[in-house]
């Protein structure tokens, strides 16, 4: 009886490793198949993700160059607009003639006589320096111009300026001698008061009419000029006792 139990236990022991080996052999193919399936599914997912990313990358690659191209076009357009604006400003400045400026720069008293009684009067001569400034890019030609000196609205002297031409963007200087007297003033109480105080305020006025020629094809073939006027409006104060001109203001 004891021998029978020993044999049966031995058979059970021998059968257990066989069963475990068989179960291991059955599980190994299943694990290998599952691992292969997982690997295949992983590869498929990676390929799909690559395929999804590639169109996005291609779209990004096509979008970036188009945006850069647009910026370049915008920069070119802005530069073109700036050039056009500067050209228009230049043409307006060049081809729109301006009025020249006529001024009295200095006045020196050469002779001066005056009386307060019985009839107030004065008799004097000035050496005046005047200028005509032409700001245009073409020359300014003016005709004979009269410059008048007035005392309280009454003309006391006049000088004539000969016709001439002022070059483009330049200033022409002129010298003139003017004789002034109080013959037209008469017995004016204001003149007597001013002579007694020793100061006379004179006004210098003129309108120098001419033309500005921005383009010229020679002396015989000129483009028609644009009419422009150089206006002169200055005031000066004469100190009778000191025989000098104190102040000159031109507007």
C-alpha cells in the first residue's frame, strides 16, 4: 500500500513539469503574436501621424514664402509711393514761381539841412543800398521801377531803378542816391512838431513788376515767364541832429 502511494506521487510530480512546459509552449506563441501585432499597430500609427504632419509641414512651407513675398511687395510699394511723393514735392517747388523779395538794407545820410521857423522844412540826400532776392530756380527779369519816399502819406522823394535780371536763387544788390525835400508838405503842424523833436519817420514803397522764367531754350527762344511782383514796404527813422538813419524795418 505504501509502495502504491509512492508510485502515484512520483507520477504526479513528473506530470506537473510536463504540464507547465506545455502551458509555457502554448503561451509563448500567443505572446509573440500579440507583441508582433502591437509592433505592427505602432508602426501603422507612426506612419499615419507622419502622413498627417507632412501636409501641415508642406502647408507651412508654402505659407511662409508667400508671407515673405507679401512683405517684400509691401516694402516696394511703400518705397515707390515715397519716391512719387518726393518727386511731386520737388516739381511743385521747382515749377511754381515765387514772388521775389525787395528790401532796403542800409541808408547813409549824405547831406541834411532842416529849419523849424518860420516855416519848418528839410532838404536831404540819401545813399541807399537795396537788394532783390530771387528764390526761384529760374531767373527774374524786371522792368524800370520807381521807389517813392513819403512823409505821412505825402511823397517827398523818388528814385528810379533801371531794368535788370536776377539770376536763379541769387540776390542782386543795387545802389541809389535819393534827394528828399519838404516842398510838397507845406505848413504842416505835424512837420513842425517832428522837426522840433528831431526825428522824421519816412516810408519807402515800390512794386517791382517782372517775370520769372523757369525754363529757357536760349535768348531768342524763351518759354513764356510767369508774372511776379517784388513788393517793397519799409520804414526808416531819421535823426535830424545826428544826421543819420537810426532804424530800418521792412515787411
